[in-house]
C-alpha cells in the first residue's frame, strides 16, 4: 500500500519544529515502527537524516515508544502501544500524521522523542516501600487476598509511557501517579507510609508542571494498559484524608 | 599469562557461602561512605545491586542508556521466577534447585556458584513481596506457584504473564528511593563506551551523554557491569531492540575474559519471521506447549498448498499430519526441553516441510486441547459431551482462561485467530548463557571490575532453565554482590576518591572519541542496519541451532569479509556531539562483529554437543546431542586479540556433588 506520512521534524528542544511529508510503500504485515524503520532506511540511503523515535521492547511492555498518530497517542487501536500497531489497519492511499507526545512537562528533545524524566521524579518522591534488602519477613507471612493482589497488579501494570498525559487536554499526570499510589496502598506492605507517599507524589506532580484533572477521562481511553480512572478517585480520597489527618505520618 | 582462579571457598558445598559470609573482610559504615561504585545497567541485576549497595552506604553512580531505569530489557520477562521455598510441600529444597540447575545446564556450570544461587533464592521472593510486588496468590492469600520448564516441582512464582515487569518495577522503586535519599546518582541516557583502568584496576568509565553527544569521564573505586545479554548479535531475537554487548565487550577488550560465548539459548516457540523488514521476534510463552501439539504436514503437496493459501491446516486429515515431537520423543512429547524442541523444528523445516511462505514455521495446534477440555467441562456440567458445538465453546473458554493474553498477542501481530487455526511458530534466539568470566566474587579477571546478571557467564552452564534468569539477576544484585564486592573494597578504604582528570581517563576518552570519529568518517554507502542484518544471518546460518567445523570456518570467513566492508562502506549520518541514534547503533554493531567472531571460534573449539550448543560431529546414532565430559568439562574463557587468534584459558569444572548423566527424553 502507498501511504503519505506527515511527520514532525524538530532539531532539539530549543528550535521550532515543523511537519515533513514523505511517501512510503508499506505491507500489511509490517508493524508501524517497522514501517518507520523502512522510511529511515530510505532516508539514510539518500544520505539524509533519519527521524528519531524511541522504542525498545517492541512488544508493548517497556513503555518506551511514544508518538501521536492521527491525533491519538499510540494510534487508533484500543489497549495497544505504537509498537504493537500493525499496518493492516491502514489502507492504500491513507495519509498518516505522526507527532510527538505534547505536554509542557514532556519537552521535545528531537523529532518524535520527548523527555519523560518527570515521571521518574514523581516515583522518586515516594513511589516505593521503604524496605531495605535483607529486612523482609517470609513472603507468606503477609497474606493477601486474591482480589486485592489482582487489583494491585492491575494498577502496577502501568508501563510509564505517558500516553495519559499526551491524551489529556490539561496534560495531567493523574492517571500515572494514581496508578502507583493505588498499587502500593492496596497492599498491606505499602499502607504504612501511605499518607506521606500520596502527599509527596502529588506535590512533585504539581511541581513538574503537569495540569489539573478535569475529569475528561481521555487518559483512560488512550491508556494502552487499561489503567482505570477509579485509581484517580482512590488517590483523591487518600490525598484528602492525608491532608486532614493532623499527624504527618 | 592469566591464571584462572575461581576463588571457591573451602568446605562442603552447603557450607561454603555461609562460611564465606562470616569470615569475609567487612567495610565499616564510615568507610563505605568514602567508597564509590559505578554500576552500568538498571535491569534486574543493576537496579537491585545499585539499591542494595546504596542502602549499605556506598556512594553509587548508576548508568543506563535508556531514558529511564524502568525500561531495561528485564521488563519483558513473562513466565516467572524460581525459588526453593517448598511452599507446596512437594519435596523442593535448596539441593534440588541446585541439582536441577546443574543438570539443566548440561553440566557446564560451576557447582559452588549454583548452590549459592539456590540458597539465596528464597530471600529474593521475601524481598520482592516486602517491596510490594503483586505476585499471584492462592484463595487463602498465600503465594501461588506453577511448574515450569520440565522440572518435577512447582517452584515458579509469577505475576500474571508479566513477572519481569513487576520484579523490575520493584527494583526500580528501591533504586528510586536511594536516588531520593541522595545515595545513588542516576545517569539516564548515558551509554558506557569504555572501562578506565588505573594501575591495572578498574577505576571508572567513559560514557557518552546520548542527548548532547558529549563524552564524559566518571571515576570510582570499582565498576560493576550489569548490561544484560548479547542475543541481538543475531539481529533477530526476542531481546529488546537496543540490548547489546558493548559494555561487556569493552570490558573484555580491557582485559576481562569472555566465557563460553557460543552458549546461546534458542527458544522453540516464537512468532516466525514474516518479511525482510522484520525488526524483532516475539516470544510465545513456553507454557503453551503444555496444551499445544506441534506438527507439520506429511505430504509435500499439502505443504505447498498451505503455503500458497489454497489449503487450510484444519482441513488436513489427521493421518496426513506428522506430530514429530510425539513421534520422536514418546516419553516427553511436546514437552521436551527448549534445545531439543528447537532442533526438531529446524530439522523438519530443513526437509522442506515448513508451513509459511519462507518455509520456516511449524504448527502449534490447540484444537485437540479445546475438544479435550470442552468434553470434560460438558461432562461435569451435565451437558452432552458428544455435542460438537457445546464442546468447542466450553473448551475455548478453558483455553482462553489459561492463555488468553498470549493468544491476543499472537493475533495482534499476525492477524490470525489461534482459537480457529493453529499458531505458526519457529525457534528464535532468546538468551545468552555466555558472558564475562567471573570468579566466586563475581569479579572478572580485571581487579575491581565485576559482572552480574545476564552479562556474566553465569550459573546456567550450557542451557538455562525457564524462570532462572530473573532469579540469578536478583540474586547477584540483592544478595551476592553486596557481600562479595567487599573483598575488593575492603582493601581500598584508604584510597581517596579518584580524579577523572588523571591521564588514564584522558587517554581512554581520546581513544573512544577516535573510534567514534572513525565510524562517522567512513561515509560509505550502506546503512548500519543492513550490516547488522547480514551479520545476524551469517551467525544464524553457521553458528546457530546446529554447528559443524566446516560451516563455522566458512562463517568466520564471511564474517570477516563483512566486517571489512563495514569499515570501508558504512554510512553513519549526523555528528558526534549531538543526539545521534545511528552512531549509537554503529558502535554496537562494530562490537557485535568482534563478539560474533569469538562465538564462532568458541563453537569451533568445543567439539561436543551440550545444552544449546549442538555440534553435528558429536551426536548419537539417533541424532541426539552427545556430550564429551572427558575433553570438554571446562569453562572456555577467551582473551580477545586484535593481532591474531583469540587466546583460550580453561577453567576445569569439578563435580563433587552431582553425578554426570546423559540427558534423555525418549
Ligand atoms: C521475551 C523474554 C522473556 C523472558 N522471560 C523470562 C522468564 O520468564 N523468566 C526468567 O527467569 N527469565 C526470562 N527471560 C530472561 C531475562 O529476562 C533476562 O535474562 C534478564 O532480565 C536480564 O537482566 P539483566 O539485569 O542482566 O539485564 P537487562 O535487563 O538486559 O538490563 C541491561 C541494562 O544495562 C543497560 N546497559 C547496557 N549496556 C549499557 C551501556 N553500554 N551503557 C549504559 N547502560 C547499558 C541497559 O540500559 C539496561 O538498563 C526472558 C527474556 C526475554 C527476552
Ligand atoms: S497510566 Fe496508562 S497511559 Fe499513563 S503512563 Fe501508565 S500505561 Fe501509559
Ligand atoms: S517499544 Fe516497548 S512498549 Fe513500545
């Protein structure tokens, strides 16, 4: 199939970017990123500069790939990362617009590559259990109900890709942050420092320049891992109770 | 002349580690604060080591080329992690895990290291639970287990099909905590390009800031390599696209030895290659072989008809199918170990019976399993077990509950629905047992240079058992290195911090810069990618699933010729001092060329078949692998040599606690 690609080109974070138009011949079996590989190969053959885009596992688990395809983070398919998207969902003659995730807290570094280190700093603010190596009791001394383990797992399956931020009209990081807060506060191991954690993580989130949540829920719709907005409600409850509790746990 | 000393402690196998721990030199807390450690890598091994060392009080600098430590390749591991907890009361023990691992590795690993691994395995699970890793649970709230990879006990802990992800997130969180406390300085988007030695000891690294392209020097008292495996030397593998050998290889070029580089694991159930643009291969979990039957058509006319799409596999009559694993290995059938299943698939495809366009695929069929489960379900719920529609519906449900996510992945990639038509699968490179040679302390032959995780030659001998890589990475990082690193650092408590302005740093940095400029200045006609693909094919053809002397020699010649062309005809766009992914690829491929050659040399030296290494010259009458313990019970540790052939050092393997046996699955 013959496709027209409109792709974002931007030298670095200091310069302005613009769209470039390229024609390409693709086959239905290719993945979307393989289609971009082919484009880059063609550009290199002509001694041009390939488009920079990020990727690694190419199976939807590392959270590295990040691009907005025809206005949607990770493209048109639900519960699918860009690297899992295949060209059979497109047809001959289609035009595809490809641009980086857009958010103030995710500055563009080059072409389709953005800086998502703000997410690391949110985790560093408190997204952990304070237990050092060697301090752990026997694994079975902490019994956890199957359902609770399942819910914690669901929240913990966030891949940190940032599509939720890119999808949100306010570029809010509530879905990402709340997924981590829920994961840990569902489990007895994580509850001990729950109040402190939620306050610190929310404060860091605000400091990084992410927007507020206005309950649009575009995040949930675009999240490739199906992280539920219920996590946001849960985090809000925990945040308020942490703020009203007088003792700073 | 290097003398290999594994530094195995004295005493009975079950007491070595305990005694070692109680008699080793310790570093006092106030001294730890003065000692700096560089860790390269944030996979399970690197993240767990960084966190644990920082908790102990060392000053840690951690590097990853990823944009975040959480993206390391470990994230993709699916099946689970082993531990000798014996929660099932099924007779598991430290000794049994030790025994299974040595046997599974086809008797090419070091007993003392493997025993220690089995000993600390239980602590790993406890640690991960305490961190909040959401392992699967039983109804009563206790940890669930499953069995994995042909062992007789249930010792694999898991978190749905995403165990690696959950374990890595746990280690990443522990690391993040240490970053927030100021105990770890985290360098994302920094690629280590060389080791710096001062007076023969590893005292720092040169890394490239991948955003600016600047080369930067970092000094420390010692360096830990946790950079993962090198399966991507074959270009196509199940590894993440950016996994590579460069950190380990640069260490090797600075005097560390590379051990058993030809030991690569090929996983039998991966989604086959569909076109020349293909960038990677996706693993379909081993667990599928519990219910799927592997087959190819008997008749060539059926093969041709399915290839061209004129015939559907479900329309091929039962008597025209060759369930070749069940035929050749009646005792184990579809559940033979990874290496055996892989070679059998290659054999039938070499005969021309592969079932996709390229002829490199076999069927993995769930039809019988669906009917079998369906009948049982129908029977137990009082429905008619003879009614096809009901049975099929019920059976599909059972299969969905067991393998739903895998079937979904398969359908996403191929567009085929495996509930209706058999999957097509083919073996792919998956894991590398070879790696930097280390002693009991996990130290390479360069003092102060340590290697952990998949990057070392590890505890898996010639073949790794399922769910044992995650165990080893975390054992090394949480529970072994934090002790053993003290043997080196305890001698350094009075050594002040090293300055990165030392001439050794300047010199090494210049060498790195020259190397990168050399690649940029070739300005030839071919892309880096095209060379990598071709290199991968050479290795796959001549140093892949089965190897022979003639092929290996030919492969080496082809590889050398291609390498020569690479250095005269590669085109690397862009500049040194900018964000330049093509330059990153070029340095990796340059190192893969050298490693690839060493793999061939190693495979040629080892004229026996063991584990993942199958030499056609060394097989039984019925074409099974034949080990040669008399001549090859050693670790082959190689020194690279730019001027001539690599130099071999042998570490003899002594088995005092496990009897050497021939594996048989007939
Ligand atoms: C698809 C798949 C499924 C698997 N499933 C299982 C399973 O179920 N159970 C099991 O036990 N094992 C499994 N394995 C194997 C296991 O995942 C790996 O062996 C293990 O995760 C390796 O961990 P590591 O920490 O050694 O390295 P990695 O996780 O590969 O980490 C390497 C790190 O080093 C960094 N790095 C590398 N080079 C440099 C450099 N030059 N400069 C800076 N940083 C560098 C990288 O950025 C990364 O952070 C699986 C493997 C694959 C491919
Ligand atoms: S919540 Fe979903 S969209 Fe947001 S970072 Fe996590 S996986 Fe990505
Ligand atoms: S490349 Fe890993 S999620 Fe897409």
